[in-house]
């Protein structure tokens, strides 16, 4: 981090989403891969531990790189006793690994923290059962903990309702490449949330040698191959994936910067007195949370790119203004946008994020309750928030983290309004961004 009189320079943290997917793809590969830029966080630690339990060898070197020796497409489960996979509080680990181990041989026990046992996974399990897996639920049906037994993915035509999470699709895609036959995965239900995360999975699979064909339904009702990079959203009944059996190939790869964790610093640039510039972010990134730039720019922030990275500063004239935005494709930055909106001069309406209620906490209610503590006028809706202009009360205030890493990181942006949040569990940021407070001190 460096500073100038009117600019703060920060290196963006590594992408959490791409780190998960790159480590998984490397663990499914033949041979050894060397990955650089892999995020160091509690969630990634649990994903790597789960992959080790499946037979992969994973070593994090002193220079931060990660060396992975894969299982050649066959995660190894237990015979007399299931392999133990503790996902803790990581929904990404739980959903992706549930798909991945279905491609293996033997039995696997997936469990986590108490909150994880309240997060549904039944829609994914139903599809995996159709592909040959057997589930034994230890508690409530459709929720962890459970034991999955499998002899591999059979292939065939199946449909998944990804309304709860796009990670169901990603987990199935990662596993299907290791299947015995071609898998045709269609979409059912009313909607697919967070399509960009599916695109990240397709990108990583292609990088590791197992490209996926994506088809869309034409006006005659026929499925036609298309370029998945051109897709902005997937329509149930009109989009499907064709995954042919293949082998993940080991490789050396670098993980790009993370737009989700960068959002707090970009928002701080928009709401503060000094612009902030972040390096390590791709301008052409497939990450859905890149939308933070478009949202901040629509709110009036100054946004520009240079060879040093992306710079965000406050409006040149006047205050930030509110926006109306559907955030189904970028739900992780809803808390960030909500805090910026509380400092805007007109109404903001956030929609499309109903699934935030089943994250590490109910993020919609969490943001409503905590922003209200400082005088913000916030209404919670079924799928988002409505935030109207109101004077915020400066000074120290006790705030709850709800054990959810994204709550304190986003609420810290209130410091630009003269508010001093004091969190009950500030250490919960280690789930995805262990160095957040150290980097935030530089912003202060």
C-alpha cells in the first residue's frame, strides 16, 4: 500500500471464488499444479482440507504459492468409515465439494458449523441421486450433515433447480467432467441466481482442460451451441450444459484479484475525501461483483482505469445519488452497496437478492438492523432493501457482526460518515479476508 496527497494505492486481495475453483480443479487433475495468488482464508483452508481428505496432496509454500498433486478425477472416499469433510461455515465448500465427491469412489461425510446445518442442499442432492449417489441424512432431510456414498457419476440427462444457489450448477459441472458418460445438465425452477459464478466455473474448467459446451434454446425449440462468454443470465428450460467425460490437466496458474473484497475499498473511495486505486483487478473479469464499479459510477462516483489499476473517487460535484438495481448476479456486494446508499442523497432500491436470507446470517435483516442504529432509513423487503436519505449519527456505536464476514467489512465504510463501528466479533472477517483490518487501517 502506498499513499499520495490525493490518492491511496492498494493491491487487491486474491479472488475467493476463483481460488476455490482453481484448487478444486488442480486437485481433480493428473499430476502436480502450482497456483499463485490463492487467497489465504478460513474458507479456503477448509476446502483444501476436504480435498486432502479425498486423497489430494496440497502444500502452501512460504512464498504463498500452493502446490497441488491431484487424484486423477477420482476423489477417494472411505470404505468401512466415510472420509471426513468438515466445511465449517463455508457454503461454497459445502456445495462444490458435495458435487465433487459424487465423482469419487466410497463414502464421504459432509458436516459443518451449526449454521451450515440450517442451509439447504436438497435440490443438489436430488440431482446427484439421479446420477448415482446415495444420501443418508443425519438430521433434517435436505440439510447437512449427511453421508454421501458413490461409485461415480453415471452421466445422462438431468435438471437442477438453482434458485437457491448457482453453486449447485458449479458443483455438478465440476463433477460431471469425471463422469462415465456425457452429462446434459438442464435448468429448472423459476430462475438461476448469480450466473457470473457459473461463468467462473466454466472458465476454470476450460483452463484445466475440460471445456463445457453450453446450449441455448432457439425460436424453434431446438438447443443450439453458443459462446458461454456471451451469456448474461440463464433461463430455466432454455439453457443447458453438455459435459463430456474428460481429464483435468495439471498446470501452473495465477488467481486474479477479488472484486467482492475489493468492493469495500472501492466504496470507501466513493464515500471518502480521497480517491482509492486498486491494482490486481481484471477489467475484463467474469466475476459478477465487478458490477460494483457500474453501480458506484451510476451513483455519481468518479471511476477510471490506468496501467496502475482502477481508481474510484467521490463525486466531483454534489453528493452520491441513489439507484434502483437488481443484484441477483452480484449478491455478495449487496451489503457494500447498502452502506454506500445510506450516505446517498436519494432513494436506493436493491432487489433480486432473496437468497441472502440463507447465507451465514440473514444479510438483508442484518443490514437493516445495523444501519438503523446510526439513523439510516432502511426497509427490508423479501428480496432486498429500500434505503431513503436520512442524517446519520456520528460517533461510536456497538454493532453486531452476526458471525458473518461481509457484515463488519461493509459497515466499516460508515467511518467515512464520521461513525465509529465497534463490532462484537471483528475476527469473523478471517473467513474470507484475514488481512482486512490491517489493510483497512491504511485506508483510515
